[in-house]
């Protein structure tokens, strides 16, 4: 390995683009919209697997057939309005926070995979503040089974605000979302970058084909769920619960530990992985579409000097 001579000047890190944050905002929102449109049906199956009473469904296929039979195919898209309305903000925040975190971790653009994971974890922590309410309303919409009392998104939002206020209503489950997002996005970006760099070596000096970006994104999405899935089960149950989480320290005796113990008592360790299959299946098209749309949009903006 070559070393820099003491007589050689240390190379200066490249200056960041003047409109880097704006580019991340726009590209992130486009990637996020692609994620919602491609992955919502499997996300609905995942949420119902996590939150349905024990014995209501036999397996994921049973959830699918029962949902379509009783509520129609469009029921698989329940809750899509919430992430679509918030997708620009949530995904723009995520990708912008990730870009900023990369620059905090290192002024040089070529980060190691551990540095990528660190930047991803930082971005996930920042993302939780918007992801928490958006996912909470999505989950509460998905938790409706076509009964007479089912409500539209506006009704769900109104009820949560009137009954529980901002902290226990709109922001219910914030801390478990915060805890989940840190390992989730460390895995998300590390998995994506690892795969993308492998493909880049095979295709250099040419640009990566779209299918390679889709594949890398899918690997990132699978890595996301592998890194955080039990925490996501806890989050879904907390956010769908009829009552706010118990008060207290959120790790020692608080609601995260309380819900974790309740899940183990109800169904054992296996219950912490309910809905994992549709989550992994969803990760392939959803995360693949997210990264591919993000990279294409970002490249187009830069190549055409739009910002």
C-alpha cells in the first residue's frame, strides 16, 4: 500500500456542491414515491401479520386471500395516502440527512462501508421525527378491516388529536421509531453501497445498468429489515394500540420493554418475526425502486445542471 510522502501535500477534500441539499431533497422525494407505489400491498400484509389478534389468520397467504375476498383488492392499498402525502418530507429528510451525515463522517466522498453505516444510522435518527407520525397513521389505516366503523385518513388524524393530543396521539411511538431507524438505515445504506460497489467493479469504467441499481437497492432493503425487524413489530403494536404506551423510562420498565415482554408472552420468539416474509418480499421492488429512482433523478439533475 503506497503512502503519501511527507513532502507531498495532503489532498484537499472536494468542495461540496452548492445545491447539494436541494438535489437530495428532490431526488429523495422521487425515490420515496416510487417506494410507496411499488411496495404498499405487501406492506399492508406485513402490518396485519404483525398486529392481528392471534389466530385471526393462518399465514401471509391467508391474510392476502381474506383481505381481497372481504374488502376487495384495493384494500391492499389502505394507508397509502399517509405515506404519499408525507413521502416528500420523509424521504427528502432521509436522503438529505444521509448526505449531510456523510459529510460529517468524512469530508472525502469515498467512505468505507462502516462509515456508510454510521452515516445511515445518523440519517435514520433524524428521519424518525417525520417517519413516526406518517407510519402511525398508515398502520392505523391498515388495521381497519372493512367494518362499518372504518374511517378515512382525515378522521383517524382528527380522532388521535382530539383524544390524545400531540405527544400520545400524533407522535405515538416516536421513541420506538427512533430506536428502530438507527440499525435499520445503517443496514439499508451499507447493504446498498456494498452491492453497488461490487457491481461498479464489474462494469467499470461504464455506468451501472438500471438492473444493477435495482438489485443493489433490493439488497439494501433486505438488509434494512434484517437489522431491525423485531423493533418494527413492537412499533406497529404500539402505534395501533387503543391506548397510549405506558409512562416511564422507555428502555428500563417503559413501553418498549413492556411491549417486548408482552409479545414474548403471547407467542414466544417467533412472534417477533411475524410478517417478515412479506416485508422481505416487499423490500425487493420497493427499495430497488427507491434507490434506482433516486440515483436516476439525482444524475439527471446534475448532468443537466438543473440546480
